[in-house]
C-alpha cells in the first residue's frame, strides 16, 4: 500500500494543493529532454475538464491494483492485499471466487505489506502466465513471481530482503514497450531513508528494476538485459534501471511514446511525479539527497552525482499524503477531451490532477475533480478506459470525463527585481451567479515568501496561500472582477502561481 506518513490504520485528513514546477527549475544538467505533446493529444484546456467516477463493484478486500487482459474477454483482474486476485466483468460484476489465491505465501502484516502488483505479458492470451509482486512469508521480503494460471503454480523469480521495516515496499509491475518487465521497490522503509538505500547501487531497494522474464540465463530464472545501465559495473546490481526513489508505489508507460510516468511518495514536505523518456535508464531521481525539488535535511548526497528533477510536485499541507501515480489516457471514448493527458490522484485528498506536456519544455497542470476516498490504483481496460480501486471500503469505480467550463478566471501581472517580486491578480467571475464571500487558493514557487498583501487577507503555510476577501470586495457579480496582490521575497525563481481555486473550484488562468 502507499506510504502513510505516520503509523496507524489511517491518516487524518489535512488540506491539499499543488506545488507548481517552474519551467526554469524543471531541468537539471542530468535531466532527460522532455517529450512534446504526443500524437492524439486533446487541445481542450485542462481547467475545462471534469473527472467523475461511478462505483461498479464493492466487497473487495483492500484492493491494490487493477489490470486488464487483452484477450477479448473484457475482464479486469484486481489484486487484493491478503493475496487474492478477483475478476470483474462489466456484464456480470465481481466474481465471488478468486481467480488466484496465494495467501499462504503472502505476508500482509503491517499496513503496507501484502499482494501489491500484477502484470500481464503481451502473450498472456496464449501463455496464461502472469506476474505478481508481493511481500513474502516469513520475513516480508519484496518478491517477484510468475504465476502459471493453467497450473495454479507460483514460481519465485527475484526477491529483495526487506525485514527492518514494513513500509515502503513499492510493488508496481508493468511490461514496457520493449517487452521487458519493470518492477518498483521502495527504499526499505523507516523515515528519512535510514538504510541510505536510495543512492546505493548495491541493493534493489529504492529502485525501478528491469529484467527479461521471457527466458532464463544460467542459474537465474530471468535474464538481465545487456543494455541495462549498470551491467558490468563493480558493486552494482545489474537489474537496476532507475535509482534515487523513495516509494514509487505506481508507475506506468504511455502507449503512444513509451515514456514512463512515476508517482514517488514523499517524506512529509513534497509528493512528486517524474516523467522519463523511453529508453532512458541509469537516471538518479534524487532521494534521499532531494525530496521533490528541495534538498532533504539529513539526506544522503553522493558527491559528484547529478539528479533528474520531477516534473510536478505538490505539498501535503492541504490534504495530500501519498501520491497515486496514474496513467496517460489513450482510450477512444474521451480522446477528444483527455487524449494524451496524464491523470493521477492522492490517497488522502482524492484530488484528480491532469498533466500534459505543453510542447515548450514545461507542463500544463490542473485540478479536475475528485476520486473516491483512498484510491490505491488507477488502471485501464484493454481499450484504454480508466478504472480505479479504493483501499477502504474496497470498491471498483469507472472513471468518466466531461467538458465543464470554469466559473472563474485569474489574470496575473508580475514585476520582479533582486530578491523581490510583486504579483497582481485579477479574479473574474465567469459564471452566472454572484460570488458572495470568497477564498482564493494557490501555491508559490519554491523559495518564495509573502511579505505583504493588498485587497485581501492572506495566509501562507509552506508554499500554500489562502487569500480571503476584504470587507469591500466580498461580492463578485457575474462578469465582474476583483483585484488583489502581494509582495514576496524569492531565492531566484520569480514565476507566478500556475493555477488557482476560487471557493474550491479550479479557475482558468490568463496571462
């Protein structure tokens, strides 16, 4: 399961808001070139999108992942934490008996252990083989196994010791466009990477692994691809593809360009999403030298290392706790709305985020709705349509998208000098009813601190700003506007807020 920040059955809800990724701060010397807007991408502005869900099944036991075989059956396979795989069909619902039961092999002690991931190979319809990631009896070792469906037989392929702590197991499995199997493993748990696993190459903890499961090599029941980045490097595990990760609970591949999107759960200040072009192995994503874009106090920094920065970060100060990495929409039903758009959420806030490369080296971003509570995974049908499962109370939900124009617009005017910047905001009511009393929420770039404000009562928590109306501008009539602004100190990044919410509704953003 995704990491909670403190032990216990559930987190108390906070509040949530995005943290912008300034375009100037998005690249490092080691960062991969960003992919442009992929073919088939929608031109609909992200703030004009609305995501909703419809529950289609209940009674699941802490579901962790959902995948679909491309075999013409229209089935979904859903993993449950205790060690079972259930089958859902749109016409008949959730089958009462599990397709797979490996509960005797699974250690589900603690909140985050259990059966965590599932992947279907391209030849599943013929081979009837599938792959499972789980924490194994008796010591919680994170384990990758092949399950032969026609024989009901479990065959362990690869295992990584994970005995010190029961959290940060990772657990995503996916076949890449190259036909290789990728597996994410957390840093071994605890707080602050006590094992210093993220930056070490002698362990699979804190990594994404890449192996060839179509054949065996010598004593191994799999092969290490010859083009893996650390093949032949003394002291390094040759299975490693990416390193410097904390708890990459969910990642996915974009079917159009083969790029990888990773949701890496943060320590306490930043949740992050990474976007890696196809074929770019060997990159260091920063943990525990960095958390998000910020140097992590007490972290492990290796001299001479360069780091690939996330394309999106957000602060948990307003409700989030664990990013749930999602998928790029490549289905047909909503292609004109969200084609080419990456959709993710958060376990606690349930916020739906949409990200899309803007073709200029940056990313459009917007909040476009809410998921059900405690979503643990976003999956797709064989045709690319979206479903989500939620941990508790254990449901399956179909995701829909619609166009819904925002009822507010914010224009920005920025003047910067030295270590200071002033930002004037014009907020327009583009809806049809008056706004009586308002709160504008937005987030600042890293290193910006509000010094003073005007025409509003402004408070700052970390990078999160809440601006409430003054007595003289509490009402905004349809078509009318109010102006407000602030003076802030900065440490080099003077970019304005990229997105805003007025009374909880996302606003269009002008200049």
